[in-house]
């Protein structure tokens, strides 16, 4: 639970900082007017740009924000109930808490602003990767953690 709260507070705080101090995504000097962090390090550039997303990852389903909000709330309830009723191992719940923190962070954005606030912007060898935030990272890393644990336990079961 503390892990969840730390991730959620970090997400909220960074989004507040982004709104206050990071210029919005636009044409301009450094890639799209952002704050440069590093440029062309082995072909990778990283900047901070505030962007708003009414959709899911990569802006998918941005024409359906109400349905996406319902899906987010369903995910939050489902993961929360799963943790409460079925997960007893602290180690196994860490990825679930990360997914939950990310889903709550993005749902709060939608409730407060009508969109999700993104600000991390990577360019990989000329390809502008979709801008994301801490909540998106929590969800992605949580899902990767779940896949890793699932693979690990399947291998253990085969022995």
C-alpha cells in the first residue's frame, strides 16, 4: 500500500510540475519546443514537453473518453479487489500496486482536467516516441513485472 501511495504522489507531483514549468508541445527550437535533457546520445534524444491526451496509450480511442474512463475505473476496481482477496504474497503484489497507481493517476487526471497530462518525450533514431508520464510508466512496468513473474513461476512448475 505504501508503494502505491509513493507512486501516486510522485505521479501527481510531476504532473503539477509539468503544468507549472514545462512548455506545451509545439513547434519550436528543441524538439517541439520542449526543455532539453539530452540530445543525440547514441541516436536518442530526451526532452520534457507538456502534452494532453484524451485517449489511451499512443492517443488510441481519443474519440471515446467516457468509455476509456469506465474501463479505467473497472481496471482500478478489478485490480484492487484482486489484491485484496487473492494476493497474499507482498512480492507478487508489487506489480499489481504499480498498475493500480498508474490507473488511478490517469483516472484522476481525467476527472480533474478532462485529459491526461504527459511530459516525457523520447526520440529514438529519428522516431518520436509517444509522450508519456509516471502513471503510464507504472502501468507498463507493472505489466512487465507480471509477465516476468508468470514466466518465472511457469518455469518453476516445469521442473
